[in-house]
C-alpha cells in the first residue's frame, strides 16, 4: 500500500518517534506506568494554565465523543438543565448525547459560518432560570470556525453557571487559559493537536465541581468522578488502559515541548492554514468562512461551481500522490475540507497545492 499524509483533523499524521514507542507492551500495574499517567495529567494541566488543587485531569478510554459523553452524563444532575450553543455537527452531537441520556437541554443553534453570540447566551440564561450548565465547541471541525469561548465564558460565569467546553480539535494547538476563560470542564483527545494516536480522551476539570458530581453518573464506564477517584490515587486506570496509546501520548507531549510548546505549534498550524487558503484561492477554491472567524485547524472550501470533476476524482488523484483530503460536512453548501494539523509543514501545503494545480491542468486538457 502506498503511504500518505493525513490532511484530516484526527487521526492525523504523527511522527515516527511517536509511533515507535508503541512497539513496547507495557504492563499497567507497576509504578513506572502509573507515573507516566501522572506525568501526563500534570502536563495537561500546565498546558491549560491551571494546576491542582483547583483543577484536576482525568484520562478516559475511547475517542473524543466518549469524553464529551462522560462529562455531560456525569456532571449534569437529574434536576439540572443544559444550554448548548451549537454551530456545527459536534455541538449538535451534544444534544444527541442528552437525548440518549435523558438530560434536559435547550439548543441555541447558530449558522455553521457564524459564531454563537455571548449576548444571546446571556439572554437564554436570563429567560430560563432552570439552566444550570452551558456547553459549546471551541474549534468546530464541521466548518473550521474558531468560536469565542472567552466571551461566552464571561456571561456564563456572570450568571454563576457551570461551563463545559469541547476543545477537542484545538487544545495544544491554540492556547486556552482554562480558568481564565471560566471553563469548568474541558474535553480534548489524544489524536488531535497533541499529535498522539487515537484511543483516549482527557478532561480538565474544576475539582470542586467534579467532586460534587460523585454518584450521579448515568453510565458505569463513563463515570467521570469514579474514573478520577481511581486515577487520582496513584495513576491507575479504572479499566484496561490503552497502554500503547498512552506511551505514544507521553512521547507526543515531549515533542510538543521540544517544538516550543503551544505558541510554536499554533504558529506552525496558523502558517499552514494561511498558506493553504491563499494557494487554494489562487487555484479557484473559495474558503467557506470569513477569515475573521477561520480557525488554524481545518479549512472548508466551496466546491467550484460548474467543475468538470468530482470530489472523488480529485481525492484519488491527490491520494495517489501522498495526501488525503477530507469530505465536507457543512449542511448548506457543497464543500470539501483540508486539515493542516499533525506532522504537516508549509512544505507539505506547497506540495499539495502543486499536485492540485497539476490535477486541474489534467482535467482541463
Ligand atoms: C474530533 C472531534 C470530536 C470527537 O470525535 P471522535 O470521533 O469521537 O474522536 C468532538 N468534537 C470536535 C470538535 C472534534 O473535532
């Protein structure tokens, strides 16, 4: 099989050194392993500019959605109600989780190309006093929009509510002062901007609020408090730990530090994204979002009107030459997406652009 680089925002292309550490079958019960877990937890808190005892970190088996479902079904009590500010599929998925679990919620649905507005959130909170929690997505991977978590966090805190944020596709690639933005529970996962492989999600939690949720989880395996209680003792995972993924993640955190931390990674992603948008625009592909709200993770492009080729043809041509694109996900327009996180550099974007230019020449001929 020909290999290729992923321009999909998770799983993404990782370094060889991250993949290599998975060649070791580590035992889970000894101190070395538990120390790895504890170091990861401390490092994640530091990346979020928070620390014990105000905040604590929990690792949870499964993909990112498991982490979101764990938070929603564990910290929202039977008498509580959630306001979801959504502008894409991942925001809507939170509503789906609530329907499955029987959690009371209200949905503030914004267009995919616009950010949820803090003043609208404030209005919901003023008009419905039953709302106790507010949730939103930071980087909506559906479109690539970067939402204003800080502004929404301000009104959530002013109203004294609990703030839950899906920062899946941004944490590690965009600087997030967790406490500074009023975030009580932040969820992200191993295979996004930290550049690990898929297998677990992680939660940065306001410790007092986490402890207050003891005993109210609707699920056994996704019980956030119980997972934390066991892990917090000495780094032991409650059920089988994804050992290879954990080793890869520890290595990925080291490599994030070597790169220069979140600011350096953010700068690289930002440079990738700008170059991508500029080059593709020159080739006739118009970005779906206004640059003012475009995030540095993934870009949605409008499919050119009257194009003489299908997405599938373009995809296959580019894949055969070493890069894999992502289909579109926004509802109202024909689009495709290109992610630029992972082991991707401006050279890759330049190569990709040249391949696309060749493809366009071939189909025009
Ligand atoms: C990747 C992602 C998720 C989680 O998706 P999984 O497929 O469960 O890993 C959730 N929210 C956002 C914004 C994401 O980008």
